[in-house]
């Protein structure tokens, strides 16, 4: 492939990926997909997938292109489907349209597609190019891929802390360490995820709503780790949206029945030798509930538990220019005895939010 041709493919694929991002927070558990159709150097059709059950990106782009799709090049960030789901498959429509070339960023990890779309298009006489901006496309749908390849959601640990790594004073007071800009960004993180998780300690102390309020966006599922079902029935998080309580098999049957009668989902999981909930068993059940992205908001013990269990793909850290001294640290339970044991992350981005710093770290 010539350099000029490669650059052109990357240019249009970048537009397709940009379109796909517009579905963030609305398409899950479906992947985020954008499509661009180009003929003679001109974009004649483009669209993105909006929500489950809505037309796929390829369908919208072909509808816009109409007869101009003949002998065109179609760019899509994820392999087109060949199976019937909520909507008909895209590959037959692409083949019937007369598209000459299809550029695909990545193969679909979903078993019902996984290479079958590429094979279908090639057998229909269409030139198929795979791997254009592959890394960017994989990152875009990292939760979708994680769910099908590893059987669990993509997990982000989120914390707001002082410069010396404390999330609260020694008595647990934490409102507010960071400023309004950081709070708004944290609500964006909520809107972009499928579920947010806290421990019962956070609920009992702060009585949070766990909703998206400072920006426009959907409310994710609220998950509370509550070993003994101590959650009050009048907790604010029950006022809006759906909630899942994760508890032990030794919790009160009466309290469980009362929660269920109020439309609240309850999931029982085993406990370990120390009496802690088996969070690994829990997270591997989440994809079957349509959860591909999980945001863990804490508190510190919960964050530590996920880190220790190696259930952390990235961290979203908000740092305020404050020194707390003796307080509640982000990871109070973690102890390393050798520097060689310490996992090393990679900083993906640092941004100033008002007087705070927002850091994204891949692990």
C-alpha cells in the first residue's frame, strides 16, 4: 500500500472512530461503531450507532450515500456483522450496495461475527483491508472486547485525593477534597460507564445518590457491596435508577426479600476466609447483565480489594493541591515488601481541572 493511500485510509478511519465516540454511554452493551463512505475523495455517507436496537452505523451511512455507494470505499472501525440480532446483518446490505472496498479497523471479538463478516465480504468480491488505526479502534471498544475475551468488564478505579494521597480526613470526612470542575468530570465518567460500584461504608457515611447530575447523560446501574445487607431501605441511591446489591449467602433472607419486593436486584456471592465478598465471582457475572464498563468509586477498602485482586485496568485520579497529613489513604490495605513487586502503570493523560489535576493511568 502506497504511503499516500495509507494516509487517506487513516484519515477517513479517524473520522469513523470520531463518529463512533458519539455513542459513548448510550450504545452499551453494543460496541461503539462509526462508518464513513467515500467516493472519488468525497464523503457521500456517514453515521454512527446510537443505542441497542437502533440502525447500525453501516446502515445509516449507506442510506445517506444511496446510489453513490457503488464503487465507493466504506470505512468502519469494527467488522460488520453477519448475524441477526436486534437488527438485520450489515454485510449483505454492504454487498448489495456495490461498495468496492471495505476498510475495517479491527475484527469483532463477538463469536457470532469474529472473522465471518470479513469472509462474507471477500467472498462477495469486495476488497477488504483490515488493521487501519487498529490500536485506536481497540481502545475505543476496550470494554466490549474485555467482556468477550476475558469474561469480565473493563474496570476503572476512581479516586479524588490530596497531593499526599489521602481521600479523607482521619475521621472519614471527604467533602469536598477536589473542586467543582473535578466533580463535573467525575459525573462524565459516570455517564460513560455501565455501572458504578461503592461499598456499604460509603453508603452509610455519605448516603450518596450515585447519579449523573452535573452533565447530560444516563444514570448507570448502581452496585453496592454489602456483605450483611446493612443498607437502609430509605437510602438516596434507591430514589432514581436501578440498583444491584451484592451480598453474602449468609445475609438476612427477610431483608433480601424486602429489597427484591421493592424492585431492587440482589446478587449473592461467596465470601473468602476473612469474610470478604468474592469480588472476582461478582465481576465475571456482570457481562451477562450487559455491564461492559465498571467504574469503582470506593471507598478505600473497596479500591484496595480490586487492586489486590488484579481487577483494575485503568485509574482515574483527581488530585487537589492540598495536604491532609494523617488521613484515609487511597489504598490502605496494600503492602509491598520489595520494589520489584510494585506494578508499574502508564500515564495516558494529565489535565488541569480548575486548581486540580486529573490523571488517567493504564495498568
